[in-house]
């Protein structure tokens, strides 16, 4: 059983997904701010 390798891969995937969500949220906020410029 390669438990450490599997846990490492799972952590990597979770971190990657979290970073992707944060980046997309920031991009959406920037776009909304640019569109809502008075």
C-alpha cells in the first residue's frame, strides 16, 4: 500500500482546486468592479 503517496496526491489535488477557486473568484471580482465603474 502506498498510503503516503496517495495522501500526497489527494492533498495536491485539494490545494490545486482551492487555488483555482480563489483565482476564479478574484478574476470575477475584478471583472465586476471594472463593469460597475461609474
